[in-house]
C-alpha cells in the first residue's frame, strides 16, 4: 500500500485565491434592490435636490434656513413630543403586558390571543383608526353618550379627542401592540438558568430583575422604544383625519406645502421631509446599535 504523494509548495510561492462567482442565487436580490432603489434611494435623492432649489430651479439654502423659524420649530417640537410620549408610555405598558402574559403565569391561551390581537392592532392605523375613535369617544361617540347617561360629561370638563392629548391616546392604540410584538422575543430569550443561578446565590426576585434581567433587556427595551418613536413620528393619515390638520405636526406641514392653496411651496416641503429623514436616520442608527448589544445575550 503506497501513500499518495502530496505536492510540496515552493518557498515564497503565492497561494491562488478562489475566484468568487456570482451564482444564480443573486438573482433573487434583484427585485429587492430594484424596490429599494425606486422607493428609497431615488426618492431621497429627489428630496435632497428639491430641498436645495427654489421654485425656478435655482440653487439655495434658504429652504433649510426657514426650518429654524419659530413656527416650524414648534411643528417639529409637537411631533417630537407626541412621538416621545407615546413611545415611552407604549413601551413601558407594552413591556408589562408582554411580561404578564409570557412570564406572569397566565394561561397559555392568553398569549396566543394577545399575539394575534397585537399583530392585527399594530397595523390598524390611518383613517379607519381615526374614525373608530371618533365614533367611540368623539363628541357624540358611543362611549361619551353612555357616560352622559350616567351623569359624566367629559367634554364639558375640557377633554376632547381632537386635541394633542387625544391624538396621543389614539396613537397608543397601535403603539401598545407593536411593543408587545417587538419585546416578546427578548423576554422569551431570558434563560431560566440565569434566574436559577441568581436564586441559588440568595437573590430575591427584585434583585434578579434589577441586577440581571433588566440590564440584559435594556438594549432591547430602548431599541423597541426607538422604533415606537419612529412609528409615531412618521404617522400622518390618523392625525389628519382626526384633527382636520389643525394640530401642527411635521407630516401635516409637509402635506400643506405640497398640496395647500395658501402655503404651497414644494421645495420647502422637501426641506421639511429632509429634516424627518435625518431624525429617522438617527433613530435607525440608535436602534441598530442597541440591537447589536442585545443580540449578545439572546443568541
């Protein structure tokens, strides 16, 4: 029996690198890349060019300078306030709801029902959601009429669903379930070994959550709240249908500049949209960073 001779490499000889070839599998990326270019890259480029032009096509920075006027600053402040409030409230209570169903010892059927409802409710937005709240808690809504029948008149005490607070209440309808869908996998990722190890070392349930569980879940919690913020910041149809455009938020301000009869200035609208793109890009970058940190523990 003879051993096969192994060819020896000459000293200093370069090793041939394998040539990478693009297989047929890359064709599956073509629709995605085309979609991303048509609906993400090209519109963003169009916004950048339009925001740097006047109505006659001349180059200018005035559209961006106008973003620092008091009215537009107030518009951005309103959008940021609504987004931050709904992200924080939706994030905290959505997390508690997910924890109660997943780890709280409730029947398993409740988890299936909650996840099913969350999948539907998180996508129930826009005009249908606004109309649903108008018919329910509007000035002549079903719930308001019922309360009047028992001697409680919310609208006479200053409440109205057509205000900023009312809009935040409406937004929370889809923020709660979205938080449940996002944070549920992170809660599922908490290993029983970690709790058992903490209990063996004499830690109480509070100490386990303070020292172990919450630090592990914190990147996921913050990242989920950032997604809730972005989800609220970009909403337009619900706010417009509910308030008739009387609340100054960025998405409605853009609509006025693009389609309005009085404030018609598309180039200013492009600059407003670029401000939103920058805020969204910062949000996505923060979410990506936090998601990378959370994946270390949830693998």
